[in-house]
C-alpha cells in the first residue's frame, strides 16, 4: 500500500468516527428528552442519567473528579447513582430539573501502612 492509499484509508476511518460521533450525539439527545432523570453530585464532579424504571444510561465524570481520592470518588459516584436510580424508578409526568445527589460521607485518611492498590466494588 502506498502513501496515497494510506492517507485515503485514514480519511475514510476519520469519516467513520465522525459519523459514529454524530449518531451517538443524536441518540443522547433522544435519551435526554425521553423522561430521563439527571442527578448531579454536590461538588458537580459526577453526573448520572437514569431512565424510566431507574435504569442508569450514563455516568459522566468532570475533570475535577480525577483529583478526588479513590474512596471519595467511589462514594460520590455511588450516591449519585443511587439517587438517580430511585428518581428514575418513580413514575413522573414531566422531566424534573437536575437534582443534587446527597453529599458523600466525610473523607477519612487511609492507614499509613496501607500502600496496596484499591479494590473498589460499587453496590448499586
């Protein structure tokens, strides 16, 4: 394969990516307008979208979320998911405005001798 063919192949792949991105945006716009509930954590680092029946369809993390320690981030995500699931499970007539999730419990310092990797399980 010569350079011209490689360039054409790359252009074709970029077009495919752009098409998928546009389709995903269209699908997300449809989800947002179809009775979904949006919950935003108090620190605005986590956003959860839950549909009818409480099914979570999306979890978004703001760049600030990456600055949180693993325990705090896990609790923030879990709190937002639980609230979104509960709100999505309730029948609603209209789309409610975004709500604030319950704040996560206060941060605790990890023991000094605990240098091992985090093993986090989210129980929703």
